[in-house]
């Protein structure tokens, strides 16, 4: 089955669907720092580099499904949370505009849990209504990726629509019994390299591609919470910024000082480093042969943190494939 991918990013969602037997024939991504990574890892997929605002339905090939997660910063609890009042929040409407015209058998849209915040309830209800008015039977659910073979706590809202004439409704797959933890995915990685001066990449001077971490201090916001998960726990959510990357589990949990203040355990400060780009990729369940191309390590963390975890996407894609076959 053929797919069109909008707001593609590095392609975590795409890879999960391809593993389930789908074929992404056309993708769209506007961020120039991502193009090289996507084209390296998906050489057979045509990448349209324009903003979705400038794309007409006639530019997109017909396909069985449309997948993609409109930018989530507008809905994020950590961000300003402007939601539909932010230009990025309004990109949902462009997604729906193209969906209405193309009328594939199904669509999938992914976003952060912050979109369910009470302040966004009216906007979110309207988005769901627009999807229904486009001709789709809607299923939506807040899921934790850790329930679907991903070694991190990551809450995301998944919206899936089946075209009404198919007379089917998507039922979300049951959570997996095994919940993977950090030891399952990054324990075998050896010592990571710090990034070069000004957090530039080590490039080809790495035995394991992308196995380098961001240097620099930790903000008071970062130090307000424990940022260490132990080997036998799932990771904290991998975010789209290296400065906010969790600390490697070799370090002891940060010491509580007061409500919004933690410190590194005295005498163990040398153990506290951010997870490397590759470690974050492993936690997002990207395979090691998926290479991230960047000059600034910040761009590596951004691509990975914004991606849908591959295994999470695969579980959902498998269910859709069974339903539509």
C-alpha cells in the first residue's frame, strides 16, 4: 500500500510503516537541516522541500494513506502553548485541506499530549470535527510509547481515521506486556565522545555513527528536577533539544536540595553527561544503520526528539495493514 508522509522529519513514522509493508512514495519536509538525513535513509522516496502551505493537492500522488504529525511546539506544555493561535498550530488545517481533496483510505496524525490541555479543548474538538467532515470515522487515544516496545515514557495523542465508505473503525492495539528499559537498548554502547568546540560534530571520526554528546552547562530549569533514570527504568521522554537530553544512567540520581533544586551527587560529577545522539536514537528505536547527517549536534538531537519512535509506529501500522487488507 502506498503512503504520503506530511511533516516527515527524519522519518521515524515512515520507517515504522515501511516495516509493516507500506511504501512511502512521497514525503514533505520544510526544515532544511533534515533533508540530507531523510534522503540518505529513504533514497527511493521523493522528498518535496516546500512548506505545506504552498503545496496543492495536485502536487501529491494518490495513495492509500496519509501519515504525519503537524508541528507540536504550539501545543507543548513546555512551550508557550499558543495552540491554534500559533501559525504552526494552524498547520493542522493544511493537513486536513490536503486530506479532504486526496481522500485516501486512512490517515494518521500524531501530536503531543499537551494538545489535550483544557485550554486547547475547543480547538482540539474542532480539529476532530474537521477530520470527520472530511469523510472519516475517527479514533483517537493518548498512548505511552513504552507500552509498544519503546524504552521511554512518551505520551502522544494518536488520531486515526478510516474513510467512512470502508465502514470500519480503528481499534488501538493492546499494550505489550514487556516494557523495555534503558539496559535493553544502550547498555552495549561504549564510551561516547563529546562534541567538538561549539558543539560541532566529530563527523566520521566516530566508531559508532552519531555516538557523541552535547557539551555545556545545565540551566536552573534543568537542575530543578532529577534527570537521571537508572538502567532498569525506561528513559525520560527524548526531547527535541540536546540541552534537555536526559543524563546517562551510569550516574546516580540527582540529589534533592529543595522543591525546585537538585544537584549532582558530590564526588560523582564526572559521571553526569547527556545521552549521546546515538543513544537517543536507540531509545527512539532507530536502527544503527539509520544515519543522522548534521554539522551541529543540536540538529541531531532535534531530528530524533521530534520523531515518532519507530517501534511505536510499527505496532500501529501493523494493525492498520491487517484492517485494510
